C-alpha cells in the first residue's frame, strides 16, 4: 500500500512480557526459597521458571482460559457419560504441572524445604494460568489424609505420586497417573459443613452416597474426598469415578458453574445416585479427618494469591518501563514511581510470608505457628489481591482493561482464593479460635516477632500493642483487625530481617503506625523508590 494511505505507525507500545524467567527474574522469590530451606531446588525452579515464561507456555495459559471446559452428560444414544472436555492447552499445562510435581512433590521424598520448593512452583505456575492449580492443589492436599484409610492409601498413593499426567476418563488402574478432587459444599450449608444432608448408606464394607454437592471442584479427577452423613454422623468418604468392577460410578454431573474467573477449570454441581464410596477415618469424624487437607489447600490459596500479585506487579512494571507520556517514561514520573514502588512492597511482603508459611508446613515443630498463621495469612493476602490487580491494571490504562491484555484475567482470578476454602470471616474466626483455644499460642506469636526485636522501633511498638490486644480476650468483632495486624507485623519482621533496608524501611514506614494512605501510591515523600523498582523488575 502506498505511504499516501498510511494513517499512522505503531510506536510507544510496550512489547509483550514473554520469554523471561519467572524464577531468576524474581529476586524476592529466589531469596525466600533459599532462606526457607529449599536452596537445593534452585536449579529445577530455574528451569521451570524458564519454561513457564516462554511465549508458548504463556499462550497456552491464554488459550486454556479463553476456551472454557464443556460438559457432556450423555452420549448420542442417551447413555450417561458425565465427562468434561478441555482445550488441548489445558492438558499441556496440566502435563507441565504434574511433571514438575506440583501435585505430589512434597510427599515423594519428604525433606527440609520440600513444601517450600513446591510452593515456589505453585507461585510461578499460577502466574501463567491459575485454573490448573485446582486439581494439582487438591491432589497434594489429599495425599496425607489417605493415611487414615491404609488400604486406599496403599492402592492409590502410587498413582497420585506419578509424574505422568493422564487426562483420559478411564478406570484408575488403566492410567499412568491419577488426580484427586473434593466435594464438601452443599447449597443449604455453604461453609457450615455440619448442615450437609448427603446420606451414606452402608453397603457391606463400603457405602452408597445419595445427595448432592453444590460445588464439586475439578469433576474430571479420578477420585474425590466428600462429606456425607453416615449412621454415626458426618463422615469423610473416598469417592472414585469408577467402581471396583470398572463401571462408571453414579456421580451425575448436573452442570458446570459459569464463574467470574478461574474459567479454564471446571467447577460443577453433582448428584450422587447411590454412588460407591469408602470411608476415610472414623465414622462421625469427617471434619477432623479432612482438616489437614483444608490446611494444605489454604496454604496454596496464600501462595497462589501471592503469585498472582507478583504477576500483576510484573506486568505493571514492564509496561511502565516501556511506555512514555509527557516526554518521560511512566516509570520515571514521581507519582507513578510511588504507585509502582508501593505495589512492589506489597508483592515482596506477600512472597516472603507465603514462603515462610510453607516452611512451617515443612517443620513438625512449627505445627502451632502453622495453625495460627495459615488462616490469618489466607485472609489478608487473598483480600489484598483484588486491590493490587485493580491498581496494576490502571497502570496500563485503557490497554489494561481490554481482554487482549493479561490484566482482566488476573483481576477476575483474584477473588476466588479469598472465597475458596473458607471466606474472610471464616478465616478470621478460625484464627481467633486457634489463638484462644490453643495453649502457648501467644508464646509462639511472640517468639516469631521477637526475631526482629530491637531492629525497628515502630515494629516493636506495634508488636507490643498487638500482643496486649491478643491477650485481652478479643471479641469476634475484632477478628479481622487482629488478623490483619498480625500478618502485617510478621511481614514487617521478615523484611526487616531479610530484605534490603530500602524495602524494610519503606514497608514499616507505610504499613505500620497508621501513616499509610488508603490506596497504593501514598508512600512517605522521602521513600527511596529506585531500589524498590529495580529489585522488583521482572527482566533484570
């Protein structure tokens, strides 16, 4: 075409953030992995980070999210099929996650740092497409629970530990590997699991389940943990897709949920029409049986939200470093620098806490800290995510609001981790329950905060105030405030001990003592933003 007909040329548009390493391009993550005991995994994480950051893998994430799964309830002759069809990109990502061991690596060869190494992989994988983490997370969380059913564990654990992904709908013995889902929630109960009405009728050594689940996550999995009312009370059951004689189990998929985000992953409503199941744990002790599973999935909610936060901030920094407005790069303009530096602080603090919490899952000696900190961290980190995503989207302006940008997907993804595995009030009440009903709880919190004593006066003052409030017999109405303050203080303590002084000083100055504004970009005027922005850059 003649230049005479050219209306404009494309310039001042950032290149896409592709072909970069999600591990080596994230200094906060690298340092956290090392100090929390998983330095031995750095080589594998580097390779995984390079694979995830490739243009091909990023495109798989886009395609998987854009092409929602399709439910086939019956075949063309009217026989029950109950099968979920996924885009090939979903299967490609699942194969990557399983090969990396995100579904089972923490239980293959238990060693110091195993949970941290796996958490780092989850942290990176969720930045490419969060939906695939659902079945991987649930499988990892189920494995330790199966110890309560030794015969099931003996048969199924080798399948669950397999690093070979197999997405076919076949009886488990015919597959190269297996994955687990769960179904707890019913429409009349929500988070109140004791209100469940699904019945479990004894049938020899097994049971037959009759009822429904309002949310059953990842219904394409090979088996599920579910709750049902047995004669002895609410009980945990192992529910396979196929019965022992290789017939399709009576798990009737009614529909897939049309969700705000997490669209690559299938979430379903199901009915059990006499479905075959086996008991896990004691009859009537269903909730105590699955509590370990819930703790593990809550850890992944924290890690995934921290990962999504990192990706949102990385996209914002990348854009601002390449985009010019008013004769300056965006990243060189003071108001924008304040926003970006504030977002970088939020991301680093979330990363540090997520990896510290993962180490508590590695160490049996930190069981009480894990019990207290997990619900508080899930509440705060997941609650901050949507705010971070909205601010990062605004950095990209109109380009961040269109569906071709990664920002809308990140924004829609953020709220689900706050809702899954117990929403905000549930988490804060659980935190308060752990605090008030567990001996030595205050001592464990004090010991964690004492590691940074005498290094930051503002931190010490707020720690003293918090400990006094926690010791005073707090009311349920204070649960959210206390959980928030605890998490901020633990984050500050971690940064004071381990991060560069510019990071720690800015975090304490802006998050402690009431000096921080109500939105991002309100850092104190004397904050040195240069080291914060340089450190957080995704492409060093």
